[in-house]
């Protein structure tokens, strides 16, 4: 089921399958979200839970037992219930089931709310433990943005602009072993906010920054000032990705709590980097927002 939200400045469309944002348009009709072209990537904004990326051999140990958890978790194909809806807001929710407990033993409720306000899209991820033991989970966002967003522009016209000056390196990804290596890094920013985009950045997969001060990053056409700003106060790390090779016309901005497996990790789920922990009956909320940027901004 598709749910359409509108305010005076933007329109958003969410698919209940995966609670996935499938469209974000301004008043001119410009589409900012990647439109699920399977020639490059058949998703556009999946919700990553209870794992971000992959576990080693797609398996993790929880309470002494090995569990097979698919890459990015199981939410991508699940049909979320719409528990609340207005003209400008909606809440999508799933709960544990017989099927989820084949992959992940915990009892939980997971919701993703969308709300439009003055041209901003606010998203709130809410995880509730309904289990009788401590619950561990990872959570990530994966919105893909058209790049270029404007006719006549090209991918290389765009910059990633961080909220703060950063000196940060990205962690190398081993495509054969399917793991990040925290001991093999490439410096990407040196007391700078600006990372110009080019396809060479993604030849080894995602650019992953696990140590940064910024909780906001913008994707901006340096020639026009147009683009999008993604704020992620509820997330500890961020990655950027587009498939390589192939020069696809989009890039993903991915706030994460968790990541694909590190070369230095063991297989214990509770030991995963940036894993989240919830005591029985507790809940946690993780905020994210998207703002469309115009030339004057």
C-alpha cells in the first residue's frame, strides 16, 4: 500500500512494504528519491534492522546459538501496518512473528513515523523491547537520492558538505571477505567540510565513517546550490554508497547504528560495533530528517 503525505511545500510517498520512502517531491515536481531501477538498484530507502550490512557468513551468535540473518535484516520485504495517519503524517509498525524468530530470537515492536512540517520530512525510528531479556539490535537508514537532481547536471557536480570541519578517514572494505578493516583507512577530509563526489570513491563499495563529529550532511550541486540536507541526531555513524561499476545516477546517505562486520569482530551479536541495547520493556527512538535545499540557502 502506498501512503501519500502532503504539506504546503513537499509531497512524500511511503510504501508499506518495508515502510520505504519511495518519493519526495517539491512544488515544481522535482523528484529527489531514487526510483527503484533494478538495472542499478531495486530499492530506494530500505529500513535496516536488526542488522546493518552483513554478519560474517550471514550468521551471528546470540545466547550461544548461531542465527542466520540476511544482509540488512528482514524488514525490507515486510508489510508494515499503518497505525496512524493524517494528511501530513503516518506511522508504520511491525512486531516480531514466527518468521522473524527464525532469524532473530527477540520479541520487539518496531515503528517508523513520517511527518511533514514546513517542507521538512521528519522520520523517527522507535524500537520497543517486548522481551524478557536484554535485547540487542542494529538500525540503519538507506535513502537513495537522485544525483544529478537537475537537468544538465552530472554526478561530479555534487559535493557532500558536512556540518562541521572534519578530519576523518574511511574504512577499507574487502569485497572478497565481505568485511570492513578498521586498520586499513584512507584519509578523506583534513580539517574540511567538503567532499567532492566522483565514482572512484565507491570502487570498493561504501564510504564508511565511524568516527565523526557531524550529525548533518548535505548533498549539494556546487553550481546551483540545490540539493538535500540529511540530519541524523539519532545515529552514531554514516556511510555513502552507489553501486560500482556502472556510474549510476544516484547516491545513498546512510546513517547507521551498526555496520557490516569488522575484520576485528568476533561472531557475537552483542559485540558488534555500535550495537544498541534495550532492557526488557524499554524503548529507544532514533531521529532523522530530510530537507530540500534551494539556491537561496
